[in-house]
């Protein structure tokens, strides 16, 4: 298990297989929280500039083994953890993560890496305050991806595992393995399961209720931009209605 979050900030994570719709939902969450005057920081998987060029080269040259791929992704996460996640959480910011350590757990184990070993790689991280797992059938997820993508990438399709010489078939088989790992982790890491086959707005309504529960009675760090806007609004009201402002 990951250690509990001891910081003032809140950590909210979305997870799911490719095509689950989680990225659409986290974008709506981000905008909603900003509108509510919260300070929010967004981070996505595999986005650290520290290892970006190495990761890109390794993928281009198809150099990664399951273990080296696991290690480079963990290094990416660790860098973002030390320089982004942790400082923001300590400052009282809401951190929204599009994929978290659980993506490593699911994908690496699906590639045959030892589950206990992978969990140990990320043992420095905190258990999120809320993990939203967007659960969708394999058929629907694959249909969404294949209809919206011109091309599926080599490692995304799990072609390195020799599951099939056909990319779409390999993608389906690989995503199926990842889906099995997510379903196994749901209870272990207290995932809140979202039926990702429902309309977007119905999902969002349920998600906002969950997040409101997590944030109930919590103030955190106010959004400085929103605070200035509110201040300016009050000052404008004083100028246009001085009697009301004084009375």
C-alpha cells in the first residue's frame, strides 16, 4: 500500500485503459475547480522534461525491455513527484493527475514485470485522496481508440510483447491484460469506479459529488487570480454603490 497523504493539499487521480474517457473528464474537473476559486495543478503521465528525450529515443528505436520501460517511466514519475506533486501538495494545492503510479502497476505487470517489484518502485508516493477509475468494456475502449486515431503507437499497442503481428489485435490483447490488472487493483487501492459507458455529463455529475465530499470543510490555498477578481468586483461595487458598501 502507498503511504497516506500527510499534506494540506488534495491529490485526485483519474485512471483507466486507453479509450476510457478519463482525459475528457479530468479536463472538466479542472475547469470546474478553477471556477470554484481553487488552486489546482494538473499533471499527466510521462511528461517530465528530465527523461523526455531518452524516452522518445527509446521508443523510436524500440530499445525498451519491459524492465527498462518500467524504470524509465518510474524515473519520469519520480521527477514530477519531487518537483511538482510534493511542493504543490505541501502548499495546499489540489493536484489533478491524469494517470498515477497505478498506470505503472497495470502496464508493467501486463508486460510481465513482477507486481511487488513495481509497487516498491513507487513506494515513496502517497495514496491519493480520491482515485477515479473509469471502467469501460474492452470492446468499447478499442472502438473509441481505433475510430479516433490514425495510427496506434508501437508500445501503446504492446507490439514489444509479440502478442500479434497485427497492431490492432495486439492493442486489444494488451489493453485486455491492463484492464485485468486495473480490476484487480480496485479494492487494493480504494478505486472509486465510474461507469465510463454512460453519457459524459452524467459521469461528471457523479464525479463532482465525490470531489465535493473529499473537499467538504477544506479550504486549501485559494486561487490568487480568482481572489483578485473577487477583490476587484467588491471594489467596483463600492464605487457604483457607496451607500450599500458602507451600510
